[in-house]
């Protein structure tokens, strides 16, 4: 199971079965889904959210998808993830670690993605990873801005992951060379 991680305003915790309605609310919105995967599609059936939450809650202890929950609230407003990037062509995990975030549009602009992403970077450094990557769709300028706020460097377009061309960002652990 994933550990619970905290920030000043957020709790990042494992997804739970009773979070499925919140997951459906998040991932049934095209504004969220349009930047996910090779063939983006919004969830249309609550059973998809049940299956996703079951997958996410089984992940860990190092890699997975955390529910982003603002302090004082109970329902997740998004996901923060730390995982191995899948290679294009095979979908096999590479050794490249990815940080990412998906938030419901109603909370965009509050800094939650940057705060959650920053906390996962600290978690990655604490676990000895020398570098972390992020990938965004080329037109997803808001997520690219989050990458920049996190101190990530844009490396340009790549098609190495997810069978799509995406913008690649990288950050090295502060005490790591390179």
C-alpha cells in the first residue's frame, strides 16, 4: 500500500473503494480525460471508476496513484502519480520514473498540481531516485507550466513513451549529478 503524504494544504493518500464516485466525477470530464493516454476518452460508466480505484488501491508501496484530498475535505479532487513510464511499442515499464497529476477542472488554478507534484518529487528523492520525468500532450500548456514551477527542464518532444508524441520534462535530484 502507498504511504500517506502530506503538504501544507493537501493529503495524498491511497485511493479507497468509497472514492469511486469522486474518481468518476474527475475522469468522466472530457477536460481531464483529453490529456490522458494514447486514445483519450472520458469515463462513461461508474463501473469504470470502480475498476480504476481497485487498480490504484492495489498499487504500492513505492509507485502508484495517490488521491489528492484538500485538508478539511473528504473527497479526492484529483490524482497524483509516481510510476515507471511505459515504453512505446511494448508498454513495458522503462526505468524512467514519471510524476504526474490529474485534477478536476473546478480546482484548477489553486496550485494543487504543483503542491502534489512537489511532494511526490520529495518522496522520489527520499527513495533514492536520481531523476524524475514528466510527459504532457504538446498542447497541454497548463501542465507544462506546472513542470516549470517544479523546476523541471523541458527536453522537447519525444515518442519514447505511451505510443504518443509528448513534451518531455526532467528534473534531477538536487544532490545528484547531471
